[in-house]
């Protein structure tokens, strides 16, 4: 089969097509003929060498397609069904066939397109888990960075669904999109003094809660916008660096600083499955509406990564088999 096989980390060009053996499903696993593969920012981080995994590496942590076979102990009724699933070892999705974890493989609900299902079953579940780990309340004003992103856009929608006031922050070109996702206020965090505007929007108090995926200086400025006694969750570092946290300020101001991603990942399989099924159901009801930024055929995986790395993407980027 054809797959994008990385033999060294580096620029997007290392995402080269190769002929490789078909994978075989092990115990509890499912073999999927891949129609669509999601491109996550985490794939970009690994590919660039910032978080190296063993080589050779086939990227791709989520796929949609038809189940061809299942391994011992996996659900045989899935054979022939169109599903979305998390790949075994969170790798192997940029390929014509991939093995998914049976526990994280879901038939696509009636009426939902494979593209939408692919875009919400992991990212929507993660957004749901992050908001719950941070104890989001309807009375909260929540600041969300990278708010036009694959996960960020779903965070905005789900925080609004809970009734919170949402301030979405993104780079200049994406501010309109953040408003369209439902944010009450939109800030351009490439503009000087943007974090001061959070104070102005909250009568000088600051945000009750912030969720940051950018890291570095943006995360440090985000921390400064939190109200005394407020909470902040760091779950990614798209800028390439985690923030330096001033623990004197955290202690003095009574802030709660959290890594909510770890809380989500440590949930039981049953709880994580439930988050995915709730995200799929919300999408089927039209309450969660992801945006697909672009689709690229497998052989243009490098271009897909450039869209993310050069900060052009709004919503999700998808690879297609053809
Ligand atoms: N399972 C998962 O997918 C998973 C798990 C754990 C953690 N995460 C983390 O969650 C975050 C969001 O993931 P995602 O897949 O939804 O990606 P994404 O938000 O669609 O893309 C990353 C966004 O980060 C922003 N960004 C800020 N500074 C950047 C820079 N210097 N270079 C590139 N981008 C920059 C960009 O938005 P602007 O242009 O608006 O700034 C970009 O759109 C990532 O940090 C990722 O590592 C994801």
C-alpha cells in the first residue's frame, strides 16, 4: 500500500510517499481502508523533530474509512462499516490502510459526513474533556487561544454551549473566523497590548479561565490576563516553547495552573469513549459544526503540513486517499 513514511525528521518535504507492507490488526484492533486522515498540529511537532518518535514513522492519529478486518477480541460487527478511529500508537494514519484501536473506533452516526465525524470525534472529545477538567461554569468568562484551530474552534463552540462568555484570540487573519465560531469577543494576539483588552472586556477583573495551546510569550501574556483566583490550563505549545511561569505571581494572586490534557488522557477508556460519542452526537444534532480548511491527497501531505506550520489553517486539514 502507499503511505507517507518519514525516515528522518525535518522540513515538510520529509513527508514522502512510499510503498510499504499492509498493517495487520492485533488483538482488539481494527484494520481500516483509509478514505480520510486528519492532520493534527501534533503531527507537525513530531515531524519537525521537536518531539521525536522512533523512525521510520507514518504520521496520522485519526482516520475515517471502511473496516476491512478485525483482530482477535475486537468487535466483528464493525467489519464493512464506515468508521472513524484513533490509530494504534497514534501513528499510521497517513496511509491507504491503517490499524485503529477497537476501543476508539466508532461507526459514523446516520446523517453525519465522514469529514465532520473525523473532525470532531477526537478534537471535539478533547475540547469537551479540557473544559470539564478546568471546571468550566456558565458564569465564567473564558479566554481561548488558537481559537480558530482544529481544537480551538471546537472549544469556542462547546464553551458557548455551556453558556460561558467566550473571548477567542488568534492571529489577525483568523479573527473573523473566531467570531463566526461563536466567540463573544475576538482579539488579535499579534497586536501589542492585546492582553490589556481582556481586562477592558471584563471591567478590569480579567478572565476567570483560560485555555492555551500556543505556549511561549502568548501563554505568558494569557496568564497575565487571568483574574485573581482564576484558572489557566496549558495543553499545547504550537509556538515551539512552553511558557515560563512566574510562580511568585501564581502564589500571590491565588491562580490555579493546570495541565488539563494529562487529566483527559488519564481518563478511563469508557470515559474517553463517552466524550467521543457525545462529540459525534452533538455534531449529528448540528450543535458542533467544525470547519474544514482544506483537503489534500495523500501525496501532498507536505503541503498540508505547510498550511498548519505557516498558520494559514482555520479549522481542520484533512488528507484524502486520492
Ligand atoms: N490530540 C491532539 O490533537 C492534541 C493533543 C494534545 C495537544 N494538542 C495540542 O493542541 C494544540 C492545537 O492542536 P490542533 O491540532 O488543534 O492545531 P491547530 O490549533 O489547528 O493549529 C495550531 C495553531 O497554533 C497557532 N499558533 C500560534 N503560534 C504558532 C506558531 N508559531 N506556529 C504555528 N502555529 C502557531 C496557530 O493559530 P494562529 O495562527 O491563530 O496563531 C495554529 O493554527 C497544539 O498545540 C497541539 O500540540 C493536540
